[in-house]
């Protein structure tokens, strides 16, 4: 198995590389089109074709939105950390990072559209903004973040700005980028965290937790993209870059589990029934315990050990597996939060909450949620589109480098 | 002379409520609510129990309606009718990104059917679970419109329509059509035991003002600070089932 030490000489940058097979593009393209078709079908029928109902009124779309927002973190933080904290080892990843960040936040914004009951009214968000709503602030920061990533990438690739000023501009951008990334994840967390109606969401820990899980999943994505580029595109990175990615991921897993654990302990010790109700469904023995296992074991302990134990540390294969598991774990954390928070209403008395459809029963005491094929298809389509954006973007960066080399 | 603003409120006397669901059915009929939609529900609670807090009373034997709490012979039961609480500090109004859910000067909370983008943030934000969403096309048991039967606008905003647009949120309007013309909400009129009392909190001599100020009417989940305009008179007498 290849290890970091056995990787080729340290020549940062994105060389030409061999072509990724047409199969990759075909598969992603078909998935994206299938998602688009599912969305058109949903438009004709309404959200009734999803598994969401009045109790669990947010499902895979919002979960995926929060997940993709988190994925966008890694890139900008990587690019900014190189400048702000002088972490030289991650500098080779700066352009790739910003590209990934921009693509993720773009697709995150797109994920909101299929969740809306009236997507044709989305323009009203800009026409009639209601400034007390965390959602308005989130939309603003998502737009700002995307524009920022686009400008940053333009500067890095020399598409905009004067050559003499570019270096300085990039430095300034790095100093803006870091707080912007923290804000993006905090505001997304506050959409949930500020709500008194959902005790499971209503914790001050949520913003730090979102920032941590964003760094974690963002780094995992960058690692995966870099590993894929190494495999298919002959990307060569210095050992310390791989090692920095690996250490950052391990540290983020530890901090994430610490924060979630601290939250669990507070709820368990306090023993307030309304807070226990949601947590009990997630902890082992509850009806949603699979989320717990995915988050703590599959996406927590196992990747952590893969990244830190001397036996696996420094192996590309182990890092790839760990990155995939981390993404699974962070997605499980989003499900735990979004769906878990909605499962148990505060007024949990018979006959329950009206669920907005007549069959099988008009009421539910405990929420239930089973995503339908439409939701899976749309989410898969969006993720495939994200894959296409990143692959094409990476090739574009490669072609720029070749031009430069010729010039 | 400026017209003095009203501050509408409702008091529900749980000692009088017999859990007959007439208010819920009346609400469903007059508002032409589609199949599966309930703006108004009658929950089975324990006396003085709010929010299903089991530390305040024994659990019911099952999760079905009309099942008393406790173990025989120490059983107790009360009914808790729940519709929109028309909060003064309404979480739904605060989270709505486009100001589609808004508060009128008279204290009622409305939804503009023409503004709502269907993001359902208000459903997540409501502590009382009283909002319902038009997931698909409205499905009615009869093929004609019942109840008000026409659109109603408040300050030009469409706050009621018998033909529900797909993809918007709806809920109790405190029968805005009726209160704007000096009538009481329909649930108040149809209640066979007179358990619902409607009136103006700005009028200190009104019955609701008296009940809130002197008879200890309480709000649902008061610790959340949402300050609802729907109040409850809990069951006080021992042994009442």
C-alpha cells in the first residue's frame, strides 16, 4: 500500500494528468439528469411525493443543504490558513480548496429550491426580506461566500486583477475568508439553534459544533479530491501536506465528538423530559439509533483510529477510507440534528399533531420520516452535479497550468 | 377620533371542556379544511398538565385519546384544545424569511397565502405544532366548498382562501372574517358547553380580561416566553374526570 513517504518528489501544483474516463462523466451526467427529472415530477405533484409531513417537515433536502454548506468550509479554511496562520504545508491545496468551496456552496444553495413549496416565489427572499429571520442572513452569507470564492479563484488563477496587486489582494482575501467561513457555518447553525420550539436544537453549542463538523467534512472532501487527483490526475503533493490534512481531520473528529458528547451529557444529566425525548430516540436502543452508530463509530472512532494509529497512519488507502467514513458520519450528524429535533413535539399528547394528509391517520404522536425515491433521486442528482463541477473545475485548473508552462 | 385598537384573546375553560371535538369539526367545516388538516385539535391531558410533562402527573395508560392519566382508582383527565395560540412574541413571525406570517395590530397572527414561499421554517419554529402545510393538492371529502366560501383579505393581503394553493402553510386565523365584522370565532359559537370565551384584552371590563387578571388563566408553555393570546383555565376541582 502506498504511504505518504513513498509518494513522489514534492512538486506542488496540478500537472496535466491523464484523462478521467468518459464513464465518470456519463455516470454523473445521468444521475444529474435523473435528479432533474425527479424534481420536475415533484413540481407537477407537489411535496406530497416526498416523505416529509407536518411533524418531520424538513428532511433530506435541508439535511443535504446543511451538509453541503459544511463541505464548503474545508477549502476556504485551507486557503486562508495558509496565509493567516502561515501554514505552508496546505498552500498547494489553496486553489483546489477554493474551487471546492465555491462548488459546494453553489450546490448547497440549489438544494434549497426543491425544498420550497413555492419555488417560483424564491425571488421574494430578495424583495421582502424579514431581517429577524436567520434564514435571510443565511441566504446572504451563502451568496457572499459564493461570490467571495469566485473572486478568490479568479485572483489565484490570474483571471482578474493586476499582477502587481494580486499577491496583496489574496492576502486580504484570506483574512476575510476565515471569518466569512465561520459566519457561514454559525448562521446555518443558528437557523436551528435559536429555536425554542425544539429543545434538541436549542443549544449554544450548535454554532461551534457546525463550525467543527464543517472543518471536519470539508477537510475530508479536500482529502478525497486530492487523493482522486493523485490517483487519476497524477497530482503530487509534499508529504507534509498529506500529513497536515490527516492531522486536521483527526483533531476535528475529536473536537466534534467532544462537543456532541458534552451536549448529550448536559441533556442526560438535566433529565428534562422534553430534551430527553429527542435524545432517547437517537441513543442506543432508540428507534433512530442507527444515526448514533453512524456518527460515533462508523464516522467517528473508526476513521479517528485509521488516521492516528501508527499501523495505518500515513497510508493513502487508510486516508481515503477514513475520509469517506467521516463524510458518512457528518451526514449522520446532520440527520440526527434536523430530523431528530423534529421527531418529538413539545405538546406530546394524544392524538398528536395533525400531519396534513388523511391516510393512514391524520395525527401522529411521534414523528416518522422515510424519504421517498424522489428525494433520493434529487439529492443524488445534486451530488452528481457537484461531482461534475469539481471534476471540470480541476481539469480547468490543470489546463491553466499547462498554458502557463508553455508560456 | 382614532379607533381604539383591539387586543383579541381567547380563554378556554378546561373544567367545562368535555372533549367533544365540536370546535375542531366546526373549525374544519367553516374554513373548508382539506382532508387530514386540523387547525384545531383536542388533546387528552392531565389536569394542569401542559406540554406533556410527565413530572407533573402520572402517564396515561396508553397514547390514545380519552385515556385517563394515573392508575385506577387514582385517575384524572382533562382536555386541552389546541389551535394557533396567536403569540405576542410569535416564533413563527420571527423566523418567516419573507414576512408572509405576520402579526396584526389586534394581536392575531395571519399567513399571506400569496407571499408564503413554503420553506416551512415556521412549522419548525412553532412550539405548539398547530401549523399545517399543503403538501399536495387539497383533497376534500365533498365536491363543493363549505364554510366561508370566498377569499378574505386583511390590508390587501390574502389571509384566507377556500381553495388552498399547493405549497403554502396554513393555520387558525381566529376566524378573521368573523372578528373583523364584530362576531366571535366559530369555535366559540359552536362550543356546546360555553368553554371558550372570546374578547378584547384592551377592554379591562371584558370577560377575558377578568379571567386573565383575576381568575388565574394561564398560557400554554409559558416558560418559552411566547406570550400567547390564548389562555386556559385549568381544572381545579379534585376528582374531576
